[in-house]
């Protein structure tokens, strides 16, 4: 009986352990965690993010949710939805496992976090909103984002959250410090 319980404990604990890092042909260190991918540029020495691509619209997917490390324990979330040209006055609501919340005016900006003229993307720009959103994502199983109010109507982006906590843990600076290019398997 004790061996069965120990085996169950070890099996469930493995889902929170980091996946095996490998070096991608683009020079990034990567590790899969359920539905999520941990990515660090410059073979693990650059900026890191946890990302999920979803949908079948082209090579980059129809939608993408990314959690970037801003500084240890603090994140910046970006959301991409093909066909959405975010503009001031539009809304962004999210639902994690049936619990709905909204990104209020001033909590998000159009574009990528470092390149504001990137179409079809927003950056969550408030530290408080990023902390709230990441906590909800880590605790959930599925997230839906509803965006719009402008000419495109309302668009929905749906994401599976299996593995997000492990992916975020893997991109924390303390975890990334253990990545060495020679330890990454070829990928």
C-alpha cells in the first residue's frame, strides 16, 4: 500500500518538474511542459518566455499567449489573435475555468511589449494586472480571452493551461541559470 501511494505521489509530482531542455535550430533553449513551451533566447542566456500557440491558421497559429519574465517573480503577458486590430476603447475580458475578469483601460496596450506597432497583439502593461492574470492562469485548466468592440466584432481566443505552471517555473532566472548549452540535447 505504501509503495502504491509513493508511486502515485511521484507520478503526480512529475508534472511540476521541468521538461528536458533542448537547443532549437534558432539558437534558443526550449523545453516542453504539457501544452506549453518554455523558451530562452541565446541558448538560454537571453530573455525567456512561456508560450502557447493555438489554432491552425498558418505556421504561427491563429492565436498565441505568452508569459515573459520581466524580473524575478514578475511577468508581462502578451496575447496575439489573428484578425484583431486592437484599438483604444475596445475591451479585453478573460475567463479562467468559468471565473470572468477584465483588463481595464490602462492595464493593456496595443502591440508587443517592446514594439508597439505590432498588429493583432496586446501587452498587459500593469504590474497588478499581470500578477492577477498569471495567478489565475497558473491555477486554471482553461482560459478564454474575449477581445473587441470595434469593427472586427468580438473575437475569442482559447488556451489549454496544462503545463503552464511548470513552464513559468522553468523560465524563472534561478531555473534558467542551470541551463548550459552543452547540457541541451540537439533538437
